[in-house]
C-alpha cells in the first residue's frame, strides 16, 4: 500500500480548502482522483470527530441559524428518482455562536423537517442553558426549536430581502439559485 508523503497530503488539503474540487485538486497536485477523495474523507472524518469532542457544554447568549445551499453530482432538476437522497440539492445547516462566531452544530442533508429536527436536537445537546436564537423563515425551525428547547426559548425570525443592484437582467438570470 502506498502512503502519500505528508507534504503531498498538505498540498492536496490546501487545494481543497481553497475551494478546488476533487478533479482540479488531483490535476494540480499530480495525484489520483480517488486518492484525493480518500484523503478528503479521512480528514473530514477527523475534523468531525474533533468538533464533536470540543463543542459540548457550550454556554452562549445568542445563536444564529442558517443553511448554505449546494448540489451534489447534478442539479436537483436532473436527478432521477433513485438518486434523490444522495444527489441534487444539499444544504449545510449551521448554528453559529452570535458573538464568538464559532460553529456550535452543523448538519448536511436535504432541506426538510427531518434534517431540521436532527440538526436542532444536536444543537440542544451541545448548548447549556437557553440562548436567544435567530433563524430565517424556514417553517420547520419553529416546531423543531420549540420541541428541543421548550416554550421558554427566545426565537426570532430574521426576514431577508434581496435586490439585484448593478446587474442587468441577463446577468441576474444566469445566477445559480436552488429551486424552491
């Protein structure tokens, strides 16, 4: 079994953390795409384990919840029925400590009630006491937060409004947005 030298591993992880995809990182570092994927998985699992050990018993005053949209493999509109769970739209749910800007909890998955419930329950297990929580208007947050934290929790919804400024109609129409 071949083992990559530490310097090559660092080079690959640096390329991935700069936002390069697996193929680009493999091409730029002269590595096999499978090797890059294996290393990314190994480092990711190590990071998840470290996060789970450190981020427990957290006492915060304010938590900010949000999701980041992405897609895996292909856009949602092109997924086939048997691929719906693993491919297409995926979201990274994030709970960030308002002042400290530390990520207290996260979850990757579809933007649905089930993943929202798992995310909020994980958050509740990590936080000591009751914090003030702000989220967007995603409806599953309301019941998930109430179920996990109880009725005494201070939960506010931040209404986001977006406007297109300094872009013509053609540029705005080419932006990558998730289907709602």
